[in-house]
């Protein structure tokens, strides 16, 4: 039915047609960006790329050209490799697999099953078992998604924002960025509580909130709220902050902290999930126990009064971000695609 892997110059195989099943790509942050990065690598390898999403709309913030973005019922042609990028798309990929098409699951996270009803948990677990070829964004995800007999590859994402050069010190109060994400496990309630605690203590801090749906979530408690629609706007937001507060407790490979590091912004975060792939407490960031408002507020206060510590974290953070370059990701992802196509 399919043409099978083709050979690119140098003899390494590549799939002729890669089909990625994805959720909506409207969100500029997180999983949408990773999906588009994988699409870009496949295009660079010479593959035809189709991305099937429920709305069939390409993200306005992406500069990936050449990929067809369609609704799942509008996919044309037979793919050589299908990739699920969120748990519920594994069912679509499994139907192709049963027809002899190579299939893989790109795991960006491990579903927070505690937040679901028992019957929903069974469905999600079944989806994780459908495709034995798995690509995971971190070792934390691999340990949770892999099972006996699965072939698991770990390919961390690229840091999408460019690494910034030195920037001058800013006068005035500390500016703290609060990246909003709508899922409960992304920790908005904890961030909000830390900000309230800092205000009650009279800290000289300005809080800057951003993300899809941030205005509704802020509920009038913050004056400085943004919903960025482009990479340029997102970079400006990072650059406008001295510290990023990130309190997610269930992220496969949290991008905001390492993007902040790339833009010379100090990071305070919860020590949980895939952040362990790159975050080291006291070296390139300050980490606190999951959901511990008092510890997170204390770390924020340390950075408020210790500019030398902020600068040390910033310098080490830049070094960390450089390790997750686009070139490194592209090389790892291309190898993984070749292996999946073989």
C-alpha cells in the first residue's frame, strides 16, 4: 500500500510521506511548537508532510512552509509514517498501523490521570499501549510511557527563541513573568498564590502575566496581562522580565523555563516532571517542592534582594539553553525519523 522508506543522499532512509495527527495548533507555546519543529525536520529531509488537526488550520505564528495542514477527514495519499502527537490521536494512527503503515507516538507529556474519571483513565492507558514505537521529549516521559517491548527514543525539543546577548541592568522593581496555561496541572493557582503572598508582604515586584486565555484567568487581579500572537512578542515578554515563575507540576519538557534562560531571565520553578532534564537547583535556577507556595515565595524574595545570585543563574541558564539548539534537535529528530522509516 505504501511506498516505504526512500533514500536520501548519503544512503540514510527517509519516509516519503509523513502524516502527523495533532490537536489544534493555535497555541504559540508548548506542544504546538514541538509538532511544527518535527514537521520542519521531515520537510528538510525531503519528505512530504501532512499535519491533520481538528480545525485544519496552520498556526499563524509558524514559519514552516511546505506542510499541508488539513482536517483528519481530508488527508490525501497513503503515508509511509504516521505519528500521534497527543494521546487521543493514537487511535487514528493505529488504524493506519493495522493497514501496514509504520506508526509512532510522539509523547510530549504523560497524561495527568489523577484528574480523570476511572473510565477515562482506562481509555488513556489503552491509547498509550497502541503504538510500541515511542519518541519521548524527556527521560521523565520515557519512564512513564514506555512498556515492556516498546522501542523508546528520547529527543528533547529545541529552544525556539534565540539566545540573547548581555542586557543592561534595569532600574526599578523586579519584573516577574507568570506564564499562564489553562490546565490545572500547569500550576496557575500556585503562581497566583505566590504573587498574592508577595504583594501581602509588600515586595517591590511587578507581575507580568501572559498566555492563551490569560486575561480571563487574571480576573482583573493583574494590570499587566498579554496574549502573545507571534514569536517576536513572546521574546519581548521574556526580555521584559527579570525572573520567570513556573509552577507546573506535570510537564514532559517545560519550555517556558528554558526559553527564559535563553533570554537571560532567571528562573524559579517547581522541581517536578521533565524539568529535571535541564534544571539544576542553585546552578541555573532555583527549585522548590511541588505546590509549595512558601518555598516559591522565599526563592522569589532571594532573587529580589540578591542581584549577584540572579546574574549567576542567568549565566548558567544561557549555557544550558545553548545545549538545546535547533541544530542539535534537528540532527536527533532526523535520526529518529530515519529509524522509524527503516
